[in-house]
């Protein structure tokens, strides 16, 4: 039992400490009417799955990925953020067309966008997850993976709750889509800086 709780505790702390900033990104996506909740859920799980899968693979083959190259993923949120800023500048998001919303709800582009931002935001997580997975058994990795699935659901639930809260939900929905572009660009710059990727780009 001690073994189980020990691994559960490690997994919870690991996920929470490496995904704190993810909650703010999710708030932005849920506040954007062009993103259907289903797309955000699928995209988030895809992104987390990729991060964990790459970390497990890296731990199995002892692959060392230079942080500077992982940091290149920071370009993804910057590009998405600039694209959203351009859209806002053009005034295309002043009103959301129901027909456009319906089209967005069945498209795969939004899912890919959420997954890409999740991966970019968690690119540095690979450097943390890899050594941990390298020192764990397959059973322990399975426990960690299950905890990650549950914690991801909690993260999504918390963001969705806050956006739809009767008091604080309205301002988030009203101004969230205007703040998201700046959050994405800032996030990308932070990733590039912390990973030392700036040196690769010069």
C-alpha cells in the first residue's frame, strides 16, 4: 500500500508542478467560442499523451534531446498567438457566426491547435519525465499514466468551471479571447528563453 501511495503522490506532484501554467491556457481556449469543449478535451489529451509517450520512448532508448531543440516548440504558440492577434486586429472576431461555430466544432484544426500548444507548453516536461520514467518499472509508469489521465480531467474540469462560473465566467468569456494571443506569444517567448533556443535562432 505504501508503494502505491508513494507512486500516486509522486505522479500528482509531478503533474501539478509541470502543468500549473496549462490551466491558464485552457481558460483561454474555453473562453474562445470558436473552440468546442470536445475539441479542447481531445486536443489536451493528445498533447499530454505525446509528451508522455516521447518521455517513455526517450527513457527506454536513453535518448538525450538537447533542451534547445525541444525549445523550438515554443514557436508554435507564438505563431498561433500572432495569427489570433492579426484576426483581432482585422475585427473578424467581433461577432461569432453560429455557422462558423458549427463548422469549427466538426473540424480537426482546433484539436491540432490545442494539442500543439499543449506539447509546446510542456516541451520542457520531457526533460523531467524522461529520467523519472527511466528509473521506474512498467507497473509504476502505468500508475503514473493513470494519474496523469485523472489530473488532466481535473485540469479541464477546473478551467471549464471557471469559464462558466456565474460570477467570474462572464468577464473571462468576454475578454478571454482577447487575452489569449498575448498569453500564447508570451508563453512561446518564455519557452524559447528557458530552453536556450534563442542561441539556435541567431
